[in-house]
């Protein structure tokens, strides 16, 4: 009995010491280049912000007067403004079908993924991040970002235009 307790204690102690190393996520840090409303480049790495989908750079929406509006450029500019001249930290969550890293990126303590949804310049992807849906609902009810425009969902737009 005593031997079993000692063995259990040893296993738990090893687990506590080894756990921080085993679960440490891959991170990329640096000054990014914003390539779209949901994509950053840091050095040679491209990171797609997980849980969100922003209008494509060449995607147009329609403003309240029925005129074309460069919502893809505006989404990219919104992300660029959130990043500013700061370095970012991106935590890898996986990879997409194009081999790009998919993750959550932070500028200081600001989660860029959630801010893009909350400011209305990206839609939430509930299949990836169900916790972003309430942020989208708030942006939609306040008609901020693309929610103040007539727009086609970015995934639908890509199917028809690329």
C-alpha cells in the first residue's frame, strides 16, 4: 500500500513538472504585415485568424446609398489599425487547407480575432469558435462594420469570384 502511494506521488510529481512543457503551444512573434482582414504575415509565416472570416481584399459591398464600397480594403485597414506599429503574438491552433497556420493573435493584451468580429469587420465562424457568435450578434445589432452595409458572406463571395 505504501509503495503504491509512493509510486502514485512520483507519477503526479513528474506530471506536474512535465505538463508545462508538453502543452506549450507553438507561437509566432513579430511585427506583422496585414495582408487581408483575417490574415497576417510575420516573417515567412502566414497566419489566418481562427474563428473569423473577413471580406476579401477585392470584395465590394453596397453602402446605404446603393453604391459600391470597398469593404475588403476597409476590413484590411481595420486590422491594420488594431495592430498599429506593435508586434503581435499568434498562438497556433492548427493549419488550413492551404497549409497556413491558423491561430489567435494578440497585439498586447488585445485579441485581434475577437476585435475584428466585435467591430463588425469580420463574421464569426461558429464551427471554429462558437464563443465568437455573441460578438457578431452585438456588431450586427449595432450595424457596425459590414453589418451597416449590404454584403455577401465572404465564403459565398469566394465561391462565386475565385
